[in-house]
C-alpha cells in the first residue's frame, strides 16, 4: 500500500513540476517574442534565454515520458 502511495506522491510532484516548467516555458516564449522585435535587444542575453527555453523543453519531455511511458505492444 505504501508503494502505491509513494508512486502517487511522485506522480503528483512530477505533474506540479511539469506545470511549473510549462508556465516558465510559455513566459520565456512571450519574452523572446517581445525581445526579438526590439532594436536594443542584448543578443547575448537573448541567446541565453533561448538556450534556457530549450533546456526547459527537454525537461518537459523527460517528465512527460516518466508520467506516460511509451508502451511497446
């Protein structure tokens, strides 16, 4: 019974982390969109934000695969 409870807690924690990362990814996307239209954008900072956005996307994929693992039939 404790294993099921632990598994549920882990799933809940992963879902919360996924929600937080999705929100951060969306915020970065909006920020990058606004910055790309600005003539005074700091390109180094812009590239760092893009890199962070990609890292978040990778982490989101990893969490998705842990929550819903591929089932090979």
